[in-house]
C-alpha cells in the first residue's frame, strides 16, 4: 500500500485535473472545504452532516460547489458530469453523488474503508 503522503499527492494531482476539466468545459466550481480538523469532523458528525472519520481529515477529499447562473447549484445533475470524470482519474476516486446519503459536492479518495 502506498504511503498516505503519496496518496495525498496523487489526490492533489487528480483535483487539479478535475478543476481544469470543470473550467475548460464551462462548469465553474468554488472550492469549499478540502481539509477538516478532527474537532470540525466531530461537530459535523454530531449535526448529522458528516462522519468523524471523514477523509477530509486525511487531506483526501474536497467539496466543490458548481457556480451556475450567478449562484451555487445544489442539483445533483449539475455535478454528474464532474462526478463521472472524477471517477476516471484514479481507482480510489469516489464521488459523493454515488453515496447512499448523496453528497454531490464531495470528491474524494477511498482510504481505510472511508470515502
């Protein structure tokens, strides 16, 4: 298994490629959250907005908001193309739009059984 730092570097490269794809295909995004502290993860988990073992804590997740029509879109279909592209970049790539509790803004790498 690759070291965590090596995986983080691969993740960063994939995020760069996703951002480039988003803007080149006229699907601008806003970076919301890439790193989450243990304390913030626990707060979100208590609020039902995430999990304590979030891969954001491992620097293996980023939330990207689609900027469309002058506002942020919350429609899953506005993220589907980005999600499909993301999953082609690496075998560990996961898109929150595929999760049971959909989180279309979430792009991550699987690590230790978490996405």
